């Protein structure tokens, strides 16, 4: 008996990368897993970027971490 393949979505995690795709939604997130769960649950999501505090564009509150969903 071998190991059965795992079904479901797969993600590659890249650090310090703004993933390709149009930012169609964003929300405050406390950890990267919040973004992952949101993306898995949204059929329009092909990637996401989790940006920690201090890494947002200047027009956003840099005291919060944000998740950016991408199509």
C-alpha cells in the first residue's frame, strides 16, 4: 500500500513577491493562512499576496496586515 495522492488546491509560497493578477479584493488579515482560506473559498481567486504591517502602499493603514486576492 502506498500513500494516496492528496486532492485539493495547491499553493506555492513565495516570500517578498507581489503575485501577478489584478487585485480584486483586500481585507485585514492577522496571518497568511487567512488569505489562503479566503482564496481557496473563492472561485475567482488564482493567487493572493499577504502584506504585513508596514508593507502597504502609502494610501493604506500600514499598522495593519492586509490580504490581496488576485484573479
